[in-house]
C-alpha cells in the first residue's frame, strides 16, 4: 500500500455526520406519478407528429419530370447514389478521410447498389408483359456498352421538360430505347409498382429493408424540397428536428451545430470530421474523472456551493 | 457452513459477497446524509421515472406492431406518450448529468458511477435515434437518408444500415434497451453501493492508494 496526497478532485472524506429520514420507495413512486402527469399533459396538449411517408408513386405523379430526370441519372450512373462510393459501390476517391485514413474505404462495398440494374432495369424486367418495355429492355441488353453510352448521351442532351397529359414528352434524337425505358419506369412508378419492386429486389417476399427505395428517393429533388418546406434541411439543423413544432432530438444540437460552422461546413470530409469530433467529446465526457484539469473545473467554478448551500451554511464554511 | 466444500461453492461465494456489499439498508435506505438537500437531486430519480414511462409506452406500442399507431387513435396517443416520455427523460438526464459534473460526483471511488451514467446517456442517444428511424413516417425517411452519410463516413454504415427498417427496429426495441437498462441498473447499484458524493471539504492529509 502506498500513500499519496489528498486530491480534492479525486478523494473525499466520507460523511460521518448527521443523517435525515429518506423514504426511497415513496420518492420513486412520487417521481413516477409526477412524470406520468407531465407526460399525459404534454400528450393531450401537443400529441406527436406523423406526416405520411413519401412514396415513389407520390413523387412520380407529383413531379414526373424530376422523377424521369432522376431515373435517367440512375440508368446513366451519374446520380448521387451511383457516384456515392462505399458502402454502396466502388468509386475511386469518394471515401471521406481523416488524414490518410478512410474508414469507409477500409470497410469496402458491403451494401452493393448498381443503380442502373437495381433501380431501373431489374424493376422493368418485372413488366415484360408490356410489349414496349420487353422490346426496349431486349434492345438495351443486346447493345454494346459504347452504344448504350451513345444513347444515354443523346438522351441527356434533351431531357424531357414538358408533359403531354400524363405522358412525358421525349425530344431526344438517336436515344435508342432510353425514352421507352424511362417512360416505362415512370409509368411503373406512377402505378405504385416500383415501390414494391424496389422493396423486394433483394428478397423473395418479405422485406423490411428500405435501402433501395430510400436511396432512389434521396436522389431526386422532390424529397429534399418537401423536407425544406418542413424545416428539415441540413442548413435548417436537419435531422435533429422533426415535422411540426416539436422539440425533436434536441440532444443532437452539438452534432448538428458542427455541420453549420467551418471547417466542417466547407470540408469534403465534413461527415467523418464531425463524427471524429463528437467521438472525442464523448470520450472526454465519459472519462472526465480521469482527466486532470477537466475534473478540477467543478471545484474551481464553485457552483457546488449553490448546490450544497444549506450544508455550508450549517457547517459555517 | 462448516463443510468447506460448501464455502468454496461459486453460489455461496457470490451470496456472501452480495450480502457484504449490499446489506438491506444500502439497497432500501431509510436515511441519507443531511447534505443531500437540493432540487438538483430530484433529476436522477426523475430520469429513472421517465425511463419507466419510456419502457412501458414502448411495450404498449410493441403489442400491436410498428405501424399500428398510424391507424389507431389510441395508438397515436400512446406514441405521443412515448415521445414525451423520451423528451422528459433527456431533459431530466441532461440536468442530472450537469448537476453531477458540478458536484464532481466521481470523487471518493465513484468514477465508475460517473462512467456508467455517461455511457448510458450516449446509449440513450442511440436508442432515441433508432426510435426516430422506426417511426415508419416522413421523419424516419428523412432522418435515415440524412444520417446515412455521417454513419457511412465512419465505416459503421457497413454493418449499421440506417435505411434498413428491420435492423433499426431491432436495435431500437431489443439491443439498445438491453444495454441502456443494464447500464442503468449497474449505475443505480453503484450509487447504492458508494452513496451520494459528499461536499468538497478543506482536507489535505494523505490517503491510502
């Protein structure tokens, strides 16, 4: 056994003074009843938000131009998800880094997404009873990669911007089967069939995995536009809010705040830098008792004298 | 206990150790030190009470499944209670945490009490976050698509896919509550074992280490 000096930030003189009555069961019961009353009151007064989820059907009917543009980007491999990199696909130079280390690249592609196949061609393959789709798919699949790219380029220079009734107006020349594929996927989405097709892409029947429909949804501007009108965009303190005037995840304020300031806001590695900062700060909180300086602040700040004012008053300190 | 074989049994050793560490007056005390006299102490038990409400309302929602509350008035009200229980829980817990910080409540061999409390706070953030992802409404869609970038950037997205409702629901109703409740139990046991930290005193003598 060794001895060391008394450290007021680590050691205490255990209490041998007066005790007072304390009914722990009564205290617990009163606390539960009090919280129950508070929760019931808040629930009656404010309820809870429940805005319906957005579907691909809703999106493609409300803004078919945006949907068709996004569908083209998925087929061409130019959408945000197609160019995302790990864990969805392999795109050199996309993994965020801290110094030389890219943790996401180290983990690799574990949720493989090929947007052309998974979001466009495979869903359309469930619609082969529609002759135009069957023909277009066969034409696409029998074409060379360079031919496909030529069609995509030609289509991309004249993306549809107008509607004729419920149908998209395609103006691109020499785009091969691309207009038919995009038009077919848009019709499929408008009927609601694409929602189910994307959900069941990776399974035979049951699915609780919404990765594909959510990624497709996030590639368009419609979903983000709705979020902005609900004050949920990233520059509106994004995901810590929820729809309506509810407190949301207020405890994420620091995490969300970091995204609003430099260097995080302007860094291409913003996400990993914010997470690294939060991990560091969390570790500081957890290990406060062992960190000199940080553990001394309470003694120096002296807020404890307010908390224990009755004790210090009676003990004459 | 005269039989040495009984004294050596794991069960006997554990019972004796528990009896020595947690005599009944520590588990269910009827007195406490006179310095425990501030409203700040209320927020610990309020956090526990709110946790009870979170668990009870969550269990009620679980009976009918994750989408019931969208189509039932009763379900929606229970969901509202679940939401506000969580808000009260975090409100009370954050005040409790700051209060304990300014009391330097880790002193006197209570560092693990602090650590378990702080880790419970972080675990609760994860539990609440997965709850938002499990709501099966616009909020869960938006929060999932926003949060994926941060989690993916750390590499954790490879095994923790926020876009996978089934996975997030399981984390929300099984894994994270188990961890949070286990840590909370450990935290309370440590509080009962060590007692409430005494006030700062002007003492400078040597202590055994």
